C-alpha cells in the first residue's frame, strides 16, 4: 500500500467513514505493521478522535521497545559513540570505532556459548534437553590431539573444560585493543586547575584520592594544600562550587571525574550487553540459563535472565525458578512470558510475578520446592502440630476440670446428707 493510499484510509477513519473494504484491509495488516503505523502517526491524533485504539497501540509499542534487549544494546552503542569516541583523537583520528565495540560484545557472547554449550547448560541447570553429552569428553577424552600428546599415565579426567576455558584465559587471549576493555577504571595521575595559565594541580591515586596538592591554596583562599590530601577529587569539586569558585573552561578536575565515571559505566554496561546478547542468541530456554551463569560470574543482575527466561512449556522452568530464588532472587520479580518465542520483535507480552508462576506451575510441588521452601514448610508443619497438640492439651485439661467439679459436687452432697442424718 502506497503512502498516499495509507493517508487516504487514515483520513477516512478519522472522519468516522469506515467502509467494509477499509475494515477488511485493516484486519489483513500484520500486527506489528499496524502498531508501528498508528504509533508513527499518533502525533496527529488526540483522545477525542474516532480512533481510540491509536493511543493504546502507541503506548504498547513504546513499552515493547523498552523491553527488547537488542534495543538496550543499540542504546549503549549510541552512548559509547557520543561519550567515548567523539573527541578522542590519535594521530590517525578518532581511535575507537563503534562497530568494534558491537563486534566485541558479540565475540564475548559467542565465547560463553562455546564454554557452556546447550547440553552443558542442561547438565548444570536441568531443563528439557535429552542430549547426554559431557563437554569434558568432547574436548578432552575424545579429542585425538589431546590423547596423542599426553602420556599413557596422564589422568585426563582431571581436566575440566569450564576451568580450562575460563575467564582469565579468555581475556589473556585477547589482543590489546580488546583486552584493555577489562582494565580497572582509573583517574589520570595529575589534573591541572588551568593548564597553561596556572601551576595549581592535584596528584591523584587511581581511585581519585589526592596524594599531593600543589599551589591549590592560591585557588581556594583559606585552605592549605595539606588539607586537601586524602580527599577525593569529587569532594574537592563540590567544595569549590559551594564556595562559589569560578571554574576555568574545560577544567581538568571535572573532566577527570567525567572520564572516570564513563570508564566505569562503559565496563559495566558492556558486560550487561554481553548478557543481553547471550539471552537473545540462546533461544527461549538455554539463552536465559546461560545468561544466569554469566550474571553470577560477572556480578550482573540475576533478575534479567529470569525475567526474560519464562517459557511456560519448559518442563524445567520450576527448577530454573528454584535456582534463581536460591541465588537471592525475589518472588516479586515481574517476568515477560514467552519473550524468547515471540512471533515479532515488538509483540506485546503478558507479565507475571515469580510468585504467580510458582502458584500456577503444573508440577508436583513436593519434588520442586527449594531447600528454603522446604524449611518454611517444615516450620509451618511444626507450628500446626504444636497448635494441634495444644488443642488436645486444652481439651484434656477441660475434661479434668469438669471431673474435678463433678467430684466436688458429689463430696458436698455427701457432707450435706451426713448433717441431715444427725
């Protein structure tokens, strides 16, 4: 359908002129196409138009775009281009290329797939795969090259692929252009207050604390250079601003802070993006489980793999949930149902909390409880047992009390009859 035809039909709908043909045509449009079409044209509508679904469709698309993990990667690459590439020059020009960062993220995701193939994920975190393959047998025991170079007395069973192809080995195998991405963020050694016009400067540790201050007493009246030592550069910048000190243009103090914070964000978000790509690449079951291992190893948020890892047809879902809860996960976490098996990139997904998933999972709960849940259940059983025992005790005490009252009444009647007899 041409743009002119679309606009014509759109005009008919706005005016409330719905023909049978336009309604049929609208039904034939793919869901994603309709959503994008209405969303892109929503600026022409308001809530009083003849198309009340326009706002809802636009909102749905906006929410769906926030959910898609590839969009989060794209957002990081845009940030990287703006903050780490632009303005950073070498003799050959800007020395960082955005596509190289994107390629490295993909490279690291592939490394993790090689380290933990699908069948290995199924062994570590049981799911639905029927493959009974051991990665150590593939890489070592059944590897002719390894067997040829090892002595007959060597015990190949001692080799573990997970430890052999570990993170340190992966990083050490990288060229410097990629290896530096894992360096610990650090402040530059010396920052000048106004390079070229002032000798005032600070010598910093890698974490931004002042080791030595020179001539800063000329910049900040009433303070000593010695008094600045041991303070973080962020504290000093804050103090200068509170005192109304005017900062020179492009001062190195604020620039050093900004560069350090950018280094921290780059490393953290780069690893997050690797986790996102692991989820996207691995499908609806293995991707989230593999990303869960990655999150635990690299200190990422374990909520992400779980939120994107709910496939209701997965027989191992309850076991995955157990692993998440044992690792400190929350039962209030909201999950996107069927993210890995959605038909379109921006398909609207239903949401459920972990607690709701547990309550609706069609499993034999007695064999799917976590140790923590078992302990809670045992506590409940003990409490109920105590309550029951206390009930029995109270009932017995009530019987004894009634018997004592009966005996007392009989005794009184007997005494009364004796007095009458006299």
